[in-house]
């Protein structure tokens, strides 16, 4: 894909982190981000899941939706979806070319002094694709932080912070409070800001920033009663009682006990949209909870010969803890499955491995393509050090040069394998198991009456 390949050659985000370029670009493009109301979702983990649930519920209620998330699993077009369907390749290429024309004019006129970063370019492209598709509402996932993230140039009608944990400390701060303050930069005067389950220090920071901005804080779990009716294959069946409605019993489409907390945020967001003119009735909310499609999050793939593959995009310590809890709940004393593991250079791989150590057996360390990935041999050394510090390293560590080799090796160890550590790793594994399009079938569901 020529256009996307050109985008990949742009400067990394970490060296230039502000709103000046994206602001100039959307102004030159006629402010596509203002062509439709937007919902802006931030958080360390869970923001993609919440975005997926909210988008599916809005679609079930009859609204034409646009969704922008990052990164992608297999195809870059997955980042931008209309009514749940990733944008077509030719439309994506056309949007990239249109963006490059706008950027060239800005550079020539001096309104831009240097080119946009990759993420700024992708965000401007997404805003325009959603405008061209004439969506009624856009679900926008914050890429990094919030205050200076390119997505924060939009003017949302509702916002959310799903969770706060340590990640991207070099840019966002070394403490949860500092990270929370950055993410709370999405707050707007008079606009509801739904807050998930945060630690006290993170919540204090959010309350301070939101109060200064004049945002209307909505605590997702406040006054909500949740009854877990059943747990099957790691999926919860719950009933939610909020101040206005009762939902369920409904089986959550997304696996893991942590999805209950994400459901609180998604439901609170959907209820808050009433004031913006988007009425999403009980049945549509239940459809969002029970039918959301979000591959790569505790995604259990069954293959021939009784083999299973659990793919999870856990890429930081809190994500690894959620995965470990899920695996422990499923295993119930069975042999611990092998883990195929790869991570980006800037991730706390040691903390991830410590979180997973009690739930997995042998670890097959590998690397994904591109410059961001930690080389397999280097990562294996970090894994060994983490295990020696936590359990004496009492397990085997294998090194494989590619995800394909890693998967082949893992199958010799067990018919049940876990793949985790990076969404980029998952993107290379899905095609290996016949899932070249993880979003196949998304957007074909029938709509649900209010």
C-alpha cells in the first residue's frame, strides 16, 4: 500500500507532541472533525473495548457511526470503520492522497513549518473519512495521553477515561496521578466526563483537571448495581441496574472479568448521550454489550485437532494482570499453557512477565517486524531476569526468530497456546491461523429497535 507506506516513514510521535500541526491541518481541510458529533475515549487499558461497545450500541439504535482507533491488527484500514466495517482500501488510499495535498499546501503557505507525524496524519485522515461517509456520530479513541493527543483537536459531546495505569511514562509522567492529569486534558466545559475505576491518586488528579475545565463528572459505577449471573468460557453474564434502567441478564461479548468495569463506563457513556440528542434504548445498549466485535482481546480461536489459541493484546503490566486472571479462571488446575511473547522496546516486559508467570508454562520469546519490536534474543534476556527475580526461573525459555516459528514450537509443547505482549505480534499471528481479516462479518448485524 503505497500511501500508507509513505505515512510510516514520518517522524515518530515521541519527538513532537503538541496540537499545532493537527490544528493547522484540520483548519485547512475545512474542519472535518466538526462535521459530526464525537465521543472521545481515553484510558491506559479498556478504551478500545469501551469504544467498540458504544459504537455497536449506537449502530443498534439506528445511528450511522464512524470509529477511529489505533493501532490496527492486520490491515491499516481497520483503524477507520464506518458502521463497524473497516474503510475500503481504495477509499483509504484516496483519503491519504487528499491529506498529502492539504499538507503540501499548508507547507507552501507557511501555516505548517514541518510535516505532520504519522499519528497526526492518520487522525486528520480519519476525521475526513468520517466526514465523507456522512456519519451521524464519531467514536474516537485517544491515541496517547489526552491533553496533547492529536484526537483532542475535536470538540466532543461526551468523553470518558476508562482506566489509569503506568504506561508511556516517558511522555505522560512517572506516576498514575501525572498520567491521569494528561488524560484528563480531554475534559470540556459542560461536557460529561465518564470516569472508570481509578486509583485514589489518579482520581484526585482527574477531578482537579476536570473541575478546572468545568466538565461534568460522571462516575461510571456510582449508584450502579451489578449482579454476575454466570461465567462461561471466561465471559460474564450480568445484570446492571443504573439510576435510569435495568439491563440484562446479558452475556458480555468481550471476555474477562475486567469487562464488567468496562461495561459500566460504556453504559454510562451511552446514557449520557441522551443530552446530546442520541437516545440509545435498553435493547440497543444490551446489543452493544452482547454483540460488540473487538478482536485481539482475550480472543479464543479454535483450530483443527482440538487446538486452541488465546490471543490477547496485553501490552503493559495491567493488561498482563487481566490476562493472567482470565487464564487462571479458565485453567482450573489444568497444565499451564505455553506463552508466545513479544514486546515493543519501550514496554515494561519484565513487569508483564512477572504478572503472567503464575499462569503460563514455557515461554517462547519472539519478535514482530518493524523497528519498534525488541529483538528476540534481547527480550529473552529480559524475560529470564524477570523470572529469576520472581520464581527462580524454574521454567524453560525458548527463542524463535519469527512468530510463525514461535507458534510452531509452541504447538509441540501443548495444544493450547497463549499469544500476548503486543498487538503487533497478534497482527502477524492472525493470518497464520486463517484469520487474515479478524473483523470479517463486522457491520453485517441487524439493527435493534431503540
